[in-house]
C-alpha cells in the first residue's frame, strides 16, 4: 500500500515511518521541514502534494506543539485536517488514520471507553481543545474508511515528557516552562502511551474497521501517583501532593484496540517512565517538544 504520512517529522511520525516500511508499505512522508515541505494550512499546496503522491491511504499525525501555542495546534486540527481530507477525497482516497486525543471525553468518575461522548461543555482553554478535536474527527469521518486514534498523553523521544523536555523544565521550576500550567499531584486521572506504541497502533489501524479507538496504556492513574514516578525518572523534584480532581480528568480504556490485537509494549507508565532507552533526551533544536506540523 502507498501510504502518505502527514506529520512525518513529529514524535510519532518518526517512529511510524520505519514501522510502515517494515510492514511492506511504500511510505511518502511530508512535513513543514524536510525533503517534501508543505504547509498544511495552505489548501492549494496540500491539494498539489496529495495529487502528486496519489496515496492509497493517509496517516494524519499533524500537530503544532513545539511552540506550546494552543491556538496554532487547533488551526492544524481544524483547517489542516480540512485541507488534508479534501485533498485525499479529490484523488479517491478511502482510508485515513488520524491522531486524536483521549482526554476530550465528557466528565465522569471512571475511565472512558469510546462510547462516552466528547465533552459538550467546559471552560476555556478546554472548550477550544475539544472543539478542535470534534472538528478533526468530523472531517476525517467524511472518508468512508476513517480510523481515529485517541492517543493518551504521549511520552518518549521527542515529547514534552522526555528528559530535557518541557515537563522536566516545569517540574524543575523553569519560568520559561510556565506555559504548561499546573502539573498537579492530585486526584486527576490521566492515561499515557509511549510514542512507539502509538506508532505501532497507527500501522495496525490501516487494517482496522472504521471508528474511534483509545490508544492508551493499561493503567490510568491520578497525578499523585504518576507525577512522583516521572519526576524521579527525569531527576527533578516531585511536586507536593495536593487534593482535588478535574471532573473530565478520568483516563481512558484500551479494550477496543486490544480486541484487534494491539497491546502496548510498555503496559504502564510505572516502567515506561524509567526506560531511559525510551526517554532519551532530545536536545538538538527541538524546543519544548519536537512534534511539529508540516
């Protein structure tokens, strides 16, 4: 299969390309930088590059996280996805695999499965994030074989959670990392996934039935449990235990993806955070997280 990877230079994209090739696919990657540069916010440029590549399937891993600019990332989710879907449809692409997130669900007390609706309310900035996710998922669903991967919080090489990344800086008290907001060791529950496991799911998703899938590890956990483990792995001070919980911070379940044969190689953040091969520092020109948009 000829596969177009949009966002090939991002944290997931870099893990994804060799896995697709190993699975026997012909891979063409595009990104803002690199041998095939294209600006996903330029509809005509996207149309031209997709027409030239004429893929059998598109894997959408587009983000704009390097500058920690939520509005910029939302533009990619909304406008970038719109341009990519329109261009893919124009050349007859039926299958798309798209990156989404697993923390956009409506509030609740238990980890969410895919039957839980996206959050219908919320205050800014969450309201804007969920609106962007809703627009992305709605756009890709226009293609007949659309698979949405709702990733957990990504960690590993090229992410904010790698040694030397933005989270380490924030926990160490770096004022420049205040854009992350509060990293609270409270009862708010998160689900994580290593970038290699996320990439493996994207490869497998080329054969999955259309729909949404949570791609998370096996252990949703409150901040007061996972933050000290992460801080220890990053060799920075752990935050003080606090009380309270954001109602929407409930984590997610991976039962549906597991039923199709995917399983995280790093089943828990407990061991994943401490895997220094997985969490090697990214120090060369990537800023606070190296995922980027084309």
